[in-house]
C-alpha cells in the first residue's frame, strides 16, 4: 500500500530526534526528574502535618510534662508526636506517588518519531526538536511547525476565542513560531485540538515556553473548587473543633478555679481537646480517595477527578455507546448487497458487482484506516490503491457521508463515497425503483444486527472541484453490512445494573433497526427507539418526557449527546456518559460522571472526562460503579466509627470530674488510642470487602451527606451506649474501692475493648455479626493483634505500667471489661436493623 500523503510529504523528518538527544534536551530544560503534576514534596507534606491541631496538642502536653520534671511522660508524648508525623508523612508520600503514577497514565500522550520509530510517550516528555505525529482527535502536545499536513483542521479556540476551526498547511521545519490566529498557517499550538486530518510537525516550544504555557503561568493562583466530600469533612472538623475548644476552656477554668491546680487543669483540658478533635476525617478522606483511585486503576480504570468516586454510587442512568462498548468493536464485512445481487462472507469469492462495491468503499476510506469498519473493508479489498488522492470531503452533521476524489495515471478523476444509506441515497438522486429497494434492504440487514453503509461512485469532469459533496453526480452501487458481536459479559452486566436500580441507555449512530437488535440481545428494553431527526424536532419538555420511557437512541450525532445529558439531568437523574470522540467532549463534561474510552478515545475526550476506561468494555463501567459504591460505603462506615469512638473517649476524660476523682486519661493515653484509631479508620475500613447487597440497593441520593441524619443518629447512639458501658465499669470500680492506678488500668482496658467492639459493629451495616466476623480483613486482624500485645505489655511490664500510671489488672476486672463490651455489641446489633435501610441512603 502506498504511503499516505502525510508520510510522503514528511519523509525527510522520518528519522526524528535521536533518543539520546531527547534525553539531553530534557536534562537541559530542567527535567532531570519529571514533575509529578501538582504533587507535594516531602517538605510540604511535613509542613502540613506540623500544622495539624493534634500534633500541636501533643507538643504542648509534652512541654508541660517537661516543665514539671516528668521526663518519662514528656519523652513518650514527644515520641508519639514524632511517630504520628512519620506515619502520616509515609502515608501521604505513598499517596502522592500513587497520584503521580495515575496522573502519568491519565495525562495526554504524544506520538513522536525518535530513532526512526514512532513512540507513544507522555506529552510532558516532548522536547524541542522532536518530530511529532498529529492525528485526528489528538490534543497537540507542544508548539510546533507542520512539515506536512493532510486536510488538517485545528480548533484553536482555547487560545484565540474563535469558535471556527482553522485549516493548516505544510511549512518549512525551520520556521519560527508566530502568534495564534489565521487560516492556512503551518503553526500548531500546545493544547489545541486536531479535529480533522493529520500532520507531521517539528516541535519549537514546550512547557512554559509555549503559548498555552504562558497562559498557564497566570492560572497558578486560581484554586479549583474542592470536591463536595472535602468541603463536608472540613465542616465536620470545624464543628467538632469548636465544640472541643469550648469544652477544653470550660474544663480548664472549672478545675483551675475549683481546685486551684492550673497545671492539672491545662493537662486535663488538653486531654479533653485531644479526645474531641476528629482529626482523622481529613486523613480518612485522603486515604480513601487515593486508595480508591488505585483500586480502580487495578481494574484498568483511571480516575481523573476524585469527585467522580463519590458520585459513582449515586448514578441512576448509564448512557453507553454501542460500538466497542457493548459490542467487541471487531467489525467484519458480513454482506454485500446490490439491487441485483447479494454476496455473503463464506460464499467464495465476491462476484464482480460486489468486488466493484468493495473497491469503491476502500477508496472512500482513509489510506491508513483506523476505524473498525474501514479496516474490515481494507481486509476484503485489494491491498493497493492506485492513483493520487486529490481531496477529502468529511462527515458533516447535516450529511452523514464522506467522499474522496482520486486521479489515476491517465489523469481521469473519480469520486468514491460511503456513509449512512439514506445520506448516500440522497446524494445519488435515486430512481423510484432504487428508492423503494433501499429502505427495505437496509431494514432487512439491520434486522439481522448488521451495521449498514451505502456506497456510491462517480466520474469528476475537468475543472474546479465542488465545495460540497452535493456537487457530484453519483451512481448508487449498493450496501455493505458489518457484523460486530456483542461482548459476552454485557447481558450479565446490564442485569446487574438493573438490580442496582441503574437504568442503562444505549446511544448509537447506527440505523434504528440495528440498534434495536443489539439492545434486545444485550437485555435492554428495545420496544421504543428515538432517532436523531426525531429528537431534533422535540422541544426540551417533550424530550424529558420521552427519555423516561426510551432506552435506545439511534442515528444520534455526537452533539446531540449533550442535549440528552442535559435533559436527563433536568429530569433529576445522575448521569454517567461514555464517549470517545472530539465532539463527545461537551457531553462528557456536562455529565455527572464522564467516562472516556482509553483505547479508541481521543485526547480531548479523555481530558473532558472524569474516568478513563483502558479497556473499552461495558463490564469495566459496571465494575467501576461497584467499586465506587464500595468506596463510599466504607467511607461512611469509617466516618460513623470516628464520631462514635470519640464520645466515650471524651466521656472518660470528663466522668471523673463528676465524682471528684483524678483524671483517668492523660495525653499519653489518648495519643496511644489515636495510634489505634487512625490506621483503623483510614486503612482497615478502606480494605473492607463489599457488602453482599451492595448492587441490590437503589442508588443513593446525589445530595446525601456522608454523615446523613440517620447515620449521625446511629453514630451518636453507638457513642452514647459506649459511654454508658464505661460509666458502668466506673461505678463497679468505685463500688469496689479500687485504687486510682488500678481503676485507671480497668477503665483504659475497657475503653480499648469498647473501641474494638465499635469497630466490629461498624464493619457492616447489612450483615449479621457472625457474617461480619467471617469477612476477611488481614490488616484489621493484624492491627488488633498488635494492639492486644501492646496493651498486655502496658498492663504487665512494670516500666510501661509506670508510664501509663497503671496498677495490676485482675482477672475479675478483665471479666467486667469483657462483659460490658459484649453487652454493648449485643445491644448495637439488636438496634442496627432499625437503621439498615436509612443508613444506605
């Protein structure tokens, strides 16, 4: 097969920049280590941790004990503070690495020619002097000068504000860059979009040196709007912090004024403040979002915006492409039909009429096809195309057909056309017989699930070529039918969506009869179909009414997807939308969850989306929704646990005041508890497996809060009952006249065991206790084993007992702690069913 125009014109640039030179340019331009997007460095992470209130309280308590001369207590508190910083820094650093890896995978990629070979590399690795290949739908990675251009049209509205794309021509590779704007220039600019054609270009500027880079420098000061979950957790932390601050000041004043012991008052206030401050919320949110993105990446789904993770569980409508998503996107030419004959694959060699029709369709296709149908045509046609391609006429919204004008060695010019049967028929001005045959043949082929194209040809007289395809005198040849098998996992995946209360809508450019057949095979309700022309005639109110009962949309143009998304959103739906083309970008951006196809998707579709599927498979979408529901479900459990566990801790800090007893908890005790609570809520709950009924629940409300009313009430109930259990232990200890150090050991042990009980209760909102205990969670059981070992050490090793101010704990004392813990779990499990339905809203 001859080389394409682009390759031929750019032959002198074929070898490209040597790889060694590219690496040297990277180093020279300051890229010894590639930047990690907006990632934070180690110093920034440490600085952020040092600003946390919990760390400040630990340091304050350590300093006070140091002033009092209690070196052991001060050292332990400072050690806890240092360990807390190390744990957080390690976790945050790992999170940043995961995010950097995900950014690298999800970032736009560039096709460059280096050492004579084409290579896909991250767009940020392009350097000055690189030779890049620009294809239709690509986002141009750097400022460059085109050395060849084949029908290249670029949307430069990002830089110029002009909505009309401009054509490009080939120039001299040594040309200096000019400012954006104007027709027929050879200059390509970073960030702009190739909407048609292809080109080979030489890079002149990258990064901050590009036109887009200069604009980007002025955008650094603009902060993006934070995700809803982040705003909500900040609000919760502020509320708890305010309550904690007021309670701390009140305790300090109460003890200081009544007992005239201000150091004791300050330490007691610090202990109470630490017990009330839910500093785990930001840590939990970060861990869940990062680990959620990582878990999605393991099933070959890239998350571009964290807000998509929290919206996945609320999706009510899933709008899916047909080709390549529901089907395998492995087109084969199944049938060639003309008014006189029909040839099917497997019937031997095509007859002469079929051969002519296939050859004409090949001439109407790209010389180097990438579209699945064009590949299927090329596989059946002659391997070579003779002649010179003079002009291409692309698809237009008003005319779904494309034409190529060729000139042979004798100077004869011919046009080859293919496209939607009705569009090609309109171009051919069919006689009455063919007008009657065409829709009947299309219906029959589409009824067998084929995707149908019409083919025509014509001879072009001398003189200027027409501006539009309507200017050609075409002869209708016949129809091509393509088979694209349904993916095997699609019916089961759609059934799972239906059980989860998610409506699946198929949107395709195919003929309605073809769409109905595929939809029925997939398990969709194909009884009612709406096509593009009919959609265009509906006003917004009528469209909203129609989409409530329609699951198949055929002959839909990409720009009509945006109207469908807007209509669904106006009807109160939470919309997930798939797309792969340049024109799909507005719909992807407008949808609550834009899902781009990573395999066949264009850069602009990927950048407009919130999620990118590396496998263009409908099953991946359903797995993504399942994971999204699991992530949010576990995040809600962790949040409920955080609220519940702080109530008994704060209560134990306050209860002794009511009985005139010494403080049961000091900062060292609370620091120890925080070392348990932090990894439990951020790692153990994140690792919880999904609930059995996860995909049998209806989607949660889009405006539901992480701690909704029922969830908050249930958390407060858990905390209140846990506090009652602690109060019972305290009454038992007081009634037995236990020494203060033994009572402190009993109360702390009871608090740790009650903490474990709250963990067990919150592991599942749907399953029984016996089922929840059998669910695997290796990290949780490892952590609890470590806690048990450390607690045993603190209760039995004299130096540790002195540090924690513990006396000996007797077997009957431990029995009291176990009884109240078991009683707490039984009570909470008994009342949990009353909350199950509302907890999942």
